[in-house]
C-alpha cells in the first residue's frame, strides 16, 4: 500500500491500516522531510466534545452554522460522534494534552458555543505529529521515503489506481491501494499561513487521473496572521477565546457591527470584517488587543506565540499584535465518500486534500485535525476490506474547454482576485491571467518543473472556475455583485474531466 504525504492524515492512516490489517506493508512517500506539513504548524488544537455542558448536538450545530448550508449533515454527525474515540487513540499514543487540575484544559475558538478544544499549549500539531511519527517509525512494516514528490498517478487498463510516479530518480512505486494525504492549496496564494509543501499536488493529480473535485472556491482565510512582511506566523484564535479583541489602529472594536459573536464569530465573518474595516480606514492591518489577558497566563498558555512576538519586538499582552488575514485552509478538495474513496477504484484521499462534506462553505476552527484523524481511520477500515462503497454519480458542472490550465504571478492574481472579497470582474481577470501564464509556460521546454507549474495553474484555474459558477455569497465566498445567499446555489460545486 502507498500513502502519499506525512502529515496527520497520512501517518494516522498508516497507523490505523496496521491496526486493521496486521500483515499490511505500507510505504509512506513524502515531498520533503518527514516533518514538513501543515500539521506541524497547528497551534490551537483539536475540537472534540469532551465534558458537559457540551454535547454532540451542539458541536454538530456549530459545524453546520459555520458551513453556511453546504455541510453534509450525515458526515458532520459521523465526524463529531467518532471524535472522542480518536482522541482516546492519541492519548494512548502519548499526546500530552494540557490539563488544568484533573481535567483537560479546554479552549474556546470562533464559532464554538462551548469550550471544546483540546490542546498541547500552543504546539498541538507538532505534539500530535511527533506521537504518530514515533508509532510509524517503530513499525517494521511501514517504510518512510522522504524527498519523493508524486507527479502522476498510475492506473491499469481498467482504470484502477496502481500507485504513483515520483520526480526523484524517475521512481515508480506500484501499489494495490494508493492514499493521497497531500494537504491543502494555501501556498498558491501570495499571503498564507501554509508551509511550502501545501501546493495542492494531490488534488491536481487526482483530477488529471479522472477524479471529481468539489468546492475549490471555498478557500478559508485565517483572520489573524502576524502582520509582517515575509512572516507567515499565525496568532491562534484561542487568544480571542481567552478575551482578546480585534480593534482598528484607532482603538475601535469593530467586529460586533458585522456579527453578534464579534471577535469569536466564524472565520469567514471575521476575515471579511477586517478587510471591510481596512477599506474604510485605509489602514493596512488591524490590531489584536490582548490586554485583558494576564501576562503570566499568556506566557504559560501560549509560550511559542509569546516568545515569537518578543523576537519581533512585540511585548504582548501589554502591546497589541498587528494582524491581517491570509489564505489558510482548503475547505474543498478531492470528492470522497465517508470512507475516503474517490471516483477512481483503489484511490483514497484523506485530510485537507479531501472533500468529505464536513466543512461546507467555511470550516469551523479546529475541526480539521479532527477530520483528518476520523476519516484516516474510516479509510483504513475500508482498506482493510470491511466495506466497499462507491461514490454516488452526482453530475459535474461543465468545464470550459480550451481554457488552459512560474509562480509569483499566479500567487498574486489569486490573492488579488480570488481572495476574501471577490467581484465577477476580478474573477474574470484571474482567469485571463492564468490563461496567459499558461500560454507563456507552454513556450518553455518540457520538464518536470514545467509539469509542476502546470499543476499549479490547473488548480488556480479550477478555483476560479468554481468561484465563477457560484453567483451568490456564502461562507468564505463573498461576491460583491451577489451579496446574499441564494438557494439555487445551496449545493457543492463539482468539477471533473468526465461528465457523468
Ligand atoms: C499555521 C496553521 C495552524 C493551524 N492550526 C490548526 C488548529 O489549531 N486546529 C486544526 O484543526 N487545524 C489547524 N490547521 C489546519 C491543519 O493543520 C491542517 O488542515 C492539517 O494538519 C492537514 O493535515 P494533512 O495531513 O491533511 O496535510 P499536511 O499536514 O499538510 O501534510 C501533507 C503532506 O503531504 C506531503 N505532500 C504534498 N504534496 C506531495 C507530493 N506531490 N508528493 C509527496 N508528498 C506530498 C507534504 O510534504 C506533507 O507531508 C492549521 C494549519 C496551519 C497552516
């Protein structure tokens, strides 16, 4: 079996496959070293219903509210209800979730009606990743192959996926089962919280192999990245859960005029409020005022943020933190069912690269580590032969033929035109820019590098086409000409090479 990607989704999938198939031999191939992934950067934590007065119903409702009508309710219920069992697995693997007295210390984040975020101070992702990495490295039947970038999926005459081709040394790895766990697409944008590995490779490979993709217009922007050139450092939402407030440079607390939950509203609302406010004030950023948080508490609960800010000359919580939104999370991805199965036989997708239907039009904070874990488990169960279902044949929207599928210019046009506030003219401009970039690229001699660039342009194009199809505003997709939700569009945007 071949798993591509070494974040939480890839490692957890390997761990669970071995639980259900004790004799399975697994290769995990990953683009750079075994560590680089979005997973390692996750600070805030993992959402899970753990203690009363919280309830599964409340977590389900919060997820549906954030997703603005596009979540698949059965997937939400499945994910939320299986969360605690998967968290027990992490505890068993040694993840040292932060405790307060005898109980876990639960944080609250935007869109959550309760404190339900388990965390390891502000280093949750790296702590979970370390524990899974240990489990994987200690397993003699799992082989890890770093510095192997997948560039094409292989298939047999029946269209069944049979492994992948990698750039390094022109290597081919054949496999009876292939799992894409390649993360999101944030790095296609000029400003992002994502590491360099997040270029959406798996989505492009699956699409080119014939799998459908869903909701690629739904790029979530995290409201609070440290506002500093070349410094994609994220300031966790949990600070707002502890009382920090977003204010303008003049000290005006503005978020309540956009949403009743103010600074703790879902991310789409807060990011859009920041941009709208900056357009009014002509400021380049806003401030996160943490003065209501005691310094000792801040330093103890958020040690990495505390120290990183000091290195940047910001002495929080006394001084406010300059912040602005950036591209953060790919809510859509490769269309899969509840067991991670894509359209292509023997090809699975798990984690941020997949579109399970959990996030809809806007992911609820701290639901993505949860999703990666739960569906890595469900996919392992299916891979072990316990279930075999295929995806239902939902119709795909027609792709504009002839629209073509280097890359500062791509990052810039996506940021400028397919960003937090969108216009039809902007989306069309992005489409033209991508078309002209493709034209220029095709004049270069054929090479692996050109192919990688083509994949990025393809993804950019799919994002723009998806956004153009949605003539309404919903969740993270805010379109000036159509500022309201429209029930006609209360469905996934699905694109594919083949029309079913
Ligand atoms: C700064 C930051 C903070 C976050 N905080 C939180 C949080 O507090 N809570 C939460 O729930 N979520 C959070 N998220 C989101 C969450 O971390 C990610 O959605 C999640 O970790 C994705 O896991 P993954 O395994 O799907 O992908 P990743 O962790 O990104 O792993 C993808 C892997 O695929 C590899 N790969 C990519 N392309 C290829 C290729 N072509 N060939 C081979 N390998 C490839 C990469 O090298 C990497 O190893 C945060 C994200 C960021 C960036």
